[in-house]
């Protein structure tokens, strides 16, 4: 599903974010990216959704070589993936329902399909009852669930998460992880960057550790020990 | 599916327009001003050209003869003029007739005595051309005939008129260009404001894979609508005032020639419409070009 071959990323200001990274992720896998701040986790995540482009090497997702992707093809790549962030990025003037519906509206889907998908997805993340609330009326955990619903509503095969629990307390973070795990068990590949080690230890999944732009450990399920 | 997109685009464009009502009004008014100026300049220039052409077609050439020609020589000159192509009519004014006319116009009967009994006025042929375009050429040819001392035709007036319209064309061009530029800036500013306002929304649209075209369209439609509304007001102003002018001239100043060709007027109005929408689209494209690049 995802292949990174000899990937390096040097920002225009000279900062070396990644150095000769090789990763292969199978379809349906759940992979954590861990490491201290500034290690290159976010850069790696950004390479996956083609917000950044690698300086060297190859990034291949679903047989699409992102290095050769033309700008106008980027939207097609992004439709294959759902992306969630630490800061949610919800639209405050839209209700929960509208926030999730918006992601489908902009792809030109029909009203009936949008309503159906939105309700189903809100059900999945346990927010069906709050569909008419505005984001600011929700707790942090609920807002993140809206964000997950929005990322999932177009049925992506890959879920990319950059510190999705970063703003949440331990219990709420655990709830979010249960939802993400549920989604993974339904067949969606998950790549999640985090520095919350307790989560990583609880989940017992594959863990890739990055330090100073290099992969220092890639351990299969449960083998991660700090 | 297509219909959903079109609907979405238009709803977004209209809500953007209403969000910033003052900037929207200012944008529309500048487009209107630019186009009203453009339209009136074109109609004014078309009319001056038309006036020149109409008067030119009625033009006469005055050929003043040398002094002391015999009747026979005068007849010879007349025959030579008559042989030239494009001559419609020749009329002779003798020095006596010329003097009488001058006395009449000055309201005196003693002009000859005042001048010491000598009539200084030469005999003159008044030549009418069959076609306005032949006048200049004809005048030169008549001037070359032996016995013709001097010719005069409306050259001064038309040179001045044409000089004036040339000058006006430049002024018009500059003023229209300035106002077009102002419209461009205001519309671009309007759209930029809305782009900034929707920054979060645009970011999310990009993340969920909305195409750039889809993100751009509402803004392009917004620019187009600003140009369109400005153009429609300008068109209403121009067609109303030109029609009133037409009525007034036809009823009260019927000797003044004015362009009444409705096809031409329609073309001017259509051009204004296209120009307005063009400015709007261009402004959107300019303000969008710096973002959505990757």
C-alpha cells in the first residue's frame, strides 16, 4: 500500500528533516510513527498526503508514485485518504452534520447520498445524537470524533493521523484510539504519528521510531519497548 | 452530480458577495464608471466621425481666379474643371456678385466707394463634388489649372475636428484604462478578502481532495458577477441617456447628424458587457494565482 524508498527531505532553508528513509506498509496495517518532536514524523506524514514532496527517493501509495504526481492529480490522491490532525480543523460556523457533509459536498456528491453517509459515519464515531451541535459546544474528544468522521465519510482506504490525541486527556485519547482501532479492523490502513507512548504500548501495533530524520527502530506488533 | 456542483458554486459566490457589501458596492460602481466612460467615449467618437463625414459630404471647393481674366479664359477654366472626374456642379460668382454679397452681409451699400472705387474681390467658381472622399484630390487638381489663383475648402475645420477626436481618443483611452485598472484592483481586493475569510474552508477542501477548479470556481463566478453587475448598470445608463439624446436631437436639433444605427449601438453595449465580465474574471484569476499553486 505504502512504499518509501531512500526518501530524504531537505527543506529550502537547509533543514534536514528526513534522511534515507525506507518503509513498507501493507494494506490493512496499523502503524505508529513515534519519536521526539522535530524528529521528522510530521514531515513524513506530509509526504504521504503530498503536502510536501521528497527531495530524494520515492514515495509510492497504491501504486501511485507521488514524485511524479502532477499538481492537478493531488486531489485524486487525497480522495483515497482521510487525514486527521491535533487541532481538528473544524468549521466553527457549521454544525457537526454540516462539517461532515461538507467533505462530500466539495466532491460533488448528491444530497441524498451525503445525508446517508454522514449519518452512518456519525453513528460509527458515536456522535449521531450531537449532529446539530456546533463544534465549540463539544468537548475536545467529541471534536476529534467529528474530525475522524469527516476523514472517513468518503470511505478512504488509508487513514493518516498526525498527533490526533495531542490535545486530549488520557481517557478521551483512549476513546479516540478505540474508534481508530475499530476503523482499522474494518480494513482501513492507519498511519499515526504520536509521541504518546502509553497509547502506543496499549495498542500493541507496529511501531516505527524516527530520530533526527532516520528510522532507528521498526518493530512489529507489541515489540516496542522504549 | 454536475448540478450539485453548479448549485454549490453559485451559492458560495452569492454568499461571498453579500458578506462584504461595501466592497462589493465599490467594486460594482467602479466597473460601472469604467464602462460608462468606455461606452460614452466610443459613442462620442463614432458621432464625431459621423458628423465629419456628413458635413464633408456637403463640402464645396471655392476656386478663386486670377485677376483680369477675359470671359473666354474664364469659360476655359470652367471647361477644364468640368472635365475633372467627380465634379457634380460648378457655379460662377463674378467679382460684382461677390461684392454685392459681401455688402449684403456687412449691411452696407457704400463698400465700393469706401474701397476707393476698386473691387478687390476675384471671380470664384464654387465646385461641388459627387463624393466627399474626392474633395481633397479634386481641390488639388483644380488648384493646378491655369487661371486659378487659390482654392479653399473645409480643410482647416476637418483637420481640427480630426485632431480633436484623435486627442479625445487618447484621453478616453487613458481614463478608461485608469478606471479599468481601479476596477481590477477593487475586484481583486474583494476576492482576496473572501479567499482569506475562507482560508480554513479551503484548507479542508484541499485535504479531502476537492479539485483546484472546484475551489476556484466560486471566486471566479464572484468576479464575473461583480463585472457583470457593473456592466449591466453602465449599459442601462448608456442606453437610456443615448436614447434620450437621440430623441432630443431628432426632435429639436434635426440638422445635427447623429448615429442611429441600432446594430452599432447594440455592439457597443455587448462589448461593454464582455469587457465588464472580462475584468471580473481577470481580477479573480489574478487574486487566485498566488494560492492553490501546488
